[in-house]
C-alpha cells in the first residue's frame, strides 16, 4: 500500500511539474489544478497545492509572490525577472541578465550580506496600453506611485 501511494504521489508531482514547465503564463495554483485535472481527473486541489509547495521548496519551480492576491508559479527555476501588468495582472518573463550589482551594493550601502533578492517590474502590457490610449482618462490600477 505504501509503495502504491508513493508512486501515485510521484506521478502527480511529475504531471504537475510537466504541465507547469509546458506553459509560460505563470499560473496560479487554481489554474495549474484546472490543467492537471485533464490528465489526472481524480486529483484534488489540496494535492496540487501541496505538490506546488514541495516543488518550490526543492527549487524545481519558482513560487512568485508578486503584487497580486494569489501566488503564481513558474516552471523555469533559473534566476530571472518578471514583469506584471498593472491593468490585467498578466505576468511575463523579462529576458535580461540578473543585475549582480544590486546584490553587491547592499553590503556597501546597508552593511548586509545579501542572501537573495526579489525584483518585480510593473507596467502595462501592450493590450492594456492600447486600451488606455483609446480611453485617455483611464488610469492604471496599480495603487502605487509611478515614475514619469
């Protein structure tokens, strides 16, 4: 019985990882659940949450805690940045090399040895920017001060 359960958990985790690595949309746990259920119809939402947490803790995926209500998940575990649209909430990867100077400057400026950092870019995606251009009085819904 324990062997059957262990293999079932391993298969569930493998399917969750495969589905997450097959997308670039940075889905929420609920969205991952919807996709995984197509392959594993009897999987529970709780199982998806637990496996996403375990995959993030092991470094196989990234758990993104961006300025949105729900965490999102990224199947690309490499160090890279993200940009979040303040209009629709879309999250995309940013194709640029990590800014190592930020980490090194922390020691000089604040006397800390940086163990890591999170950097989130915010802006408007092309679709929301075009929509805002058609409705000039509309403001982005970021709730943050924006630089000009």
